[in-house]
């Protein structure tokens, strides 16, 4: 899979962002920037980001070119081909932010997905994130090894588990830390895929891939399925599973 954009969360509080244009589109972007705490400036501001919401095509093009000459990254409203960055549809469960982007292909699609996902994410989600942040030192003490810590959290946040983030009631992070849990000691999990279609992965298979430290796989396993693993998980093509997979959680993928 190839991305033409890298999703990033940028801290804008107290930092200048240029906003050019007027009307409804410009006001919508102004509200978005103000909510992020940005200092909204004109074209002469010393900023690294700019949003151009000028309706006139010629005027917008000229503004984009002037800004780019200065090395400023530009978002041109309703003109995706001119954009250095795009602005996603946002679901806010402070401090959790879910951003949905289409690379400028369709803002309407992003908005429709946001509306559907809004109904799935409970208001308590932000409280779970806040509690996990407050308990991070205790979690590190309970699971000093990074791999153990990641697996323990993955198990706790799974569907139906103690900290399931989609439960209507927030989980008790302090109680979970105090209880302790088995972070899933080093092992090799074999997954035999019944289909080359990534949508046919079971929930358990997808979760195991997301938690794995390394993926051993045959040559015919599709890249789309391998992409369900963490970006930093090692991917090792091999003809057979290894005798010693190494520390942590490993997955051996074959296509049945």
C-alpha cells in the first residue's frame, strides 16, 4: 500500500497560521483554527501553514504561488490539486481526536464517515484516555518491558475486556493496573487465512496482527493483509515457520 499523505497531528496553540479569504468557507476554517488555539494571521505573518479560502480562481492561484515561494505549506479550500496538506473530518472526544481524510478526494465522504463513527464512539472515550495518561508511570512499573506493556494494554483494550474503549461506561484503569494481567508471554501464533481479501479477516486475527512484534509469512500473502500489522512490526517472508521466532508475539501467516 502506498500513501500520498502522512497523517499528522500538529500542535498549533499560540502559533501563527495564515488564513486568506472570506465568506462561509473561510469562517469555517477560522473556527477550526481557533479551536486548535492557533493565532490567525494575514499573508505577511511568519507562519509555516496557510489556508487559502479565496473564491476567485485567479486570486486563489496567485496567493498559493506567493505562499509556496516562501516555503509555506498551503491548503487551498475546494482545490485538492493545489494542496500541500488537507484538513480531515474530526471526531472530538477530548483528548482523543479521530481524523478522517480522503486525500482531498471527497470531503463529503469524510463527513459521512464522521457522522457514522460519531454514533459508535462513546462520550466516555476521552475519560479512558485521560485515565491511561494519568496512570502511565504505574503501567510502566507494572510492565517495564515495552513489548509486555503493549500486549497488556492491547489485551485490556480489546472488545469486551476491562478497558474496552467502545463500552458506554469508562473502564477503571486504576483497578486494571492493580489487578495485573498476563501480557501474553513470547509465542508464535499460526494464522491460516481462508481468503486473500483483507475484509475476510476475523476480529481475533486482525487484533493478533495489530499486536504482533513480527510477521512471518509466505510469498502469496497479500500486502493489504500484512498492512494490518503495526508499521514497526518486522515482516519476514519465509517458506516455513521458524523454530525460534524470537522474543515477543510472532505471527505465522499462510494462505489456505
